[in-house]
DNA sequence: GTCTATATCAGGATAGAC
DNA sequence: GTCTATCCTGATATAGAC
C-alpha cells in the first residue's frame, strides 16, 4: 500500500463530490459538505475549481471518455459490426459498473441537465449514440429499423447500457453474467436471435483474449 | 371547452409542481416558484399540502397507479403470458408517455430518492417489477434466465419501459411505432424472436379492439 | 382559503490575510 | 494553497390577520 489514501487535492474533491452527488443529488449537495468530506474549508474549493458546476462537469466527462476513446481500438479488432457493437457496449458497461460511485445517474437528473458548461460531456455522449447507431444498423432486423430508425436506435442502445446505472442504484453490484446480458441486450433489441447473440459473445471473448495476450501482461491490469 | 383552464387548487398545484420538478429538478425547485405558477402566495401551499415532499409523493404515485390497476384487467383478457406482458408494458408506456409532464424522470434522481414518505410509490413500483417477472418467466429463453434470473429480469423490464422517460427527456414525443417498439422490447430482451414478437403484437391489438368494443364507445375515451 | 410578515437557517461565492 | 470572515441571496415553514 504505497499510495496515500487519496491523490491530489483535486482528485480528493472529485471523489468526495462524486460520492455526495450520486447519493444526495447535485442540487441537494452543498459545497460545504464536499469541503468537509475532503477536510478543507468551503472557500478553499474555489482555488481548485471555478465553482460547483465545474466539479460536476469533470465528473460527467469521466463517465463517457473511456468508452469514446475505446471505439477506434475496438474497430481495429474486428470488421463484424455486431461484435464491435457488443464490445463497445461491454466497455461502456464496464466503465459505468466499475466507477467508484454511480455518477452515471447524474446526467439524467433535471437539476444536472440545467448546469451550464457541460458541453464536453453532451458532445461525447452524442458521439457515442452515433457510434452505436452506425454499428447497429447493419445487424438490425427490418421490422426494428422500420419502427425506430437508426438514429433513435442509437439513443436507445445508449439507454440500454445505462441499465447498469439502475442496477447500481438498486444497491446491487454488477456481476459478469449480468454485464454480459446487458451488453448483449443491445443485440437482442436489434432483433438478433438468441443463437447469434451467443455466437457474438463468444467471438468477442476470444478477440479480447487475443488482444490482451498481444498487449502483454499489462493488458490484464 | 366547458372546463376551466385548471381544476381544483390542489390539482393546479400538482400540475405546476410536475412541470417545474420535471424541468428543473426537485431540490432545485422552490415552493415559491410553484406558488407563483399557480398564482397564490408561497405560504398558501401549506393549506393544501403538508410540505414539498407531500407534493412530490402524490406526483410519483400517479406515475405507477394506472399500470398497477390495469394488471388484473389485462390478465382477465388472456392466458398467454407473452401477450399479457406486452399489454402491461404497453399500458405502462402509455401512462409514462401521455402524462402532461415527464415526471417519470423524478424517481431516478438522488434528491428525490431521499425524500421520506414515498412508501406508497416504492411499494407500487416493486409490485410492478414482480408482475413483470411473473409474466416474463414462462416466455424467457433459458440462456437469458440463466444470466439474470426472474427477479432481476423483472426490474430490467421495468427499466426498459422507462426508456419512454429518456425519449421524452430528449424532447421527442412518443409515436405509435415507437411505443410498440418499446413495449415489444420487453419480449425481445427475454429472448423471444422477431417473428413471435410480431405475432404477439398483433394478437394484443385484436384483443384490445375486442375489449374496447365490449366496453362500448366510452372505451375509446 | 388566502393573505402578510417573519423566523430560521443554509446556500454559493468573494476578499484578503497568512 | 488554505484560511477566516462575510456578503448576499434564497430556502422552508410558521403565526396570525382577514
């Protein structure tokens, strides 16, 4: 245990804010509480952040950045859009499931949606929806595409992955089986049948194993 | 247009609160704003409600009551659990989609989850999850049941229907096609294939037509 | 049933010492 | 970089007149 119980003051603030925001809500959390949790005075927060909104903004970005960044790498692994979709969804699930606190909850809340200066987050999230749409379209059955169209389907798949948020909010942690099920829900919703879903899941698993092996032991982290 | 632009003061307050809560968030909405929207003074709210929390509680209950109440009637229409599941989901979708404001958003927000005295709502919502689970289990494919189990599947179907909330939150209204798709998503997630989904949707539609005809013109509302 | 008036308290943010 | 001190605003809820 060579590390301190926390990192830089900035990281400590973000961690405390994440815990409080996700448990009490953004508007209902005071900057005093955040400061107290870190062990500094309320006014000292303003040295590290311009205000409450900037703390929130940074936290929101952390929920999407890893997934957005992973897309290029995933697409270099496979040409099968179904497998790619599943892998992106899996990354998304993992990011949301393993974050120290359930901050994914926040962006749905109206008080959060009203905060200005979160453009980076909304842009990244929109980009993610477009990616989901692009990958989903070629594997989606005609009746589904006819009902919702590609763009809305993308949004809906993003929402589907955010099922993780609901699970965590219910107090449960997400196991491997559940993570697989949520990611594969994206395929099911496109109209892919159970047999093919299982095939994609297996293909994706072997692909990841190969990639991990190629990246060396560090890939396991 | 024989009605006044609003009903009783109590209803006016609930309507204004619903609009403000769903757009700004619960904690971020002041009782002053609610009163102002109704055209009375802030203190006058306390004649109609014990406090801010009681207004919220009533609004939350309105989002689940119609669906919970419809279950018995739906189960008297059919013995096919798949059709019943689809009909319950459709009722749920309709309730969430046609409410004057998107109050379904609220229960997800942490500031709302913290409010005491919403037991009626949480109990009704839990009951709904159990119903979804009971109807879904017999039609769910083994691989899906093996991954998540019936109870969690019930929760997940509730969340699936709540996709409506996300749609409305994105500023879109829910069309018929989209409503059908969301309700049938419950079947797809259980592992039901596209052909059978379409069959269930058609069966449900004819069942409803018959029920409406039996109930007389009032059934159309 | 609605009002005025007010008690009580907590919020975010800034100024300036150290 | 953190502190103290404070400003200013706005919150919920109550008391009591009409």
